[in-house]
C-alpha cells in the first residue's frame, strides 16, 4: 500500500460524496467548489499534523545519558521527519491541484485529455491521470524497474 493511500482515508473522511444534478456539465462551478473544499480540508489536516510533530519533538527532546535511549529517540524523530517530508510534498501537490481548480483545468487527464471522473477524484483528489493512463504508467514503471 502506498504512503499516500495510507494517509488519505483519515484525511479525506467526513465529506459527502458529490451528487450530480441531471444534465450538469462535468467540472461545473459546484463540482470545482466540492473538490476545492476537500483539498483545503486535507491541507489543513496535514498542516495541523506538522504543528503536532514540531510540538511533540520539542516536548520529547531529551538528552538521554544512555546511548540506546538516545538512539531510539533519534530514530523516532527521523521517522517522524520522513513522514512530514512526504506530507510537505503532498501539500505542494494539493496547492498545485487547487491552482488547477482555480484555472478551471482540473479533472482532465494530463496525458490523454479525457475526464478523470468524479469518483476517482474523490478517492484521490490530486489525481492527474485517468485510470487507463495511470495503469499504463505503472506498467511502464514496472518494466523500467526490472
């Protein structure tokens, strides 16, 4: 399971799935607002987690006389910092996605130009490829990785 997939369920819980109205155009104003709200909430949650990490590291920082205790604490802090670094990159991707929404370019595959789809975007709001193009990209990635 990917890191982002692990992060998303807690980050994206609590929103109501979008219900399209009959004849509604794809990526209408209300759809863009829906995704903008999801992304802003997700970003806010990530920023709060960053603040909690900083506070935790300040509170827990101790100069342990025992080298094993000190090493354990340093390893814990290193893991937390790696997680925050991944979240920092995710925040940049969220910001990029919010800009796409503002520019009315959100929701279409960057590779082939088709609609990505509302349900896929609700599952992964920062998706920039349709399922088919993402699948092809993953196959190519596996072939190059061998």
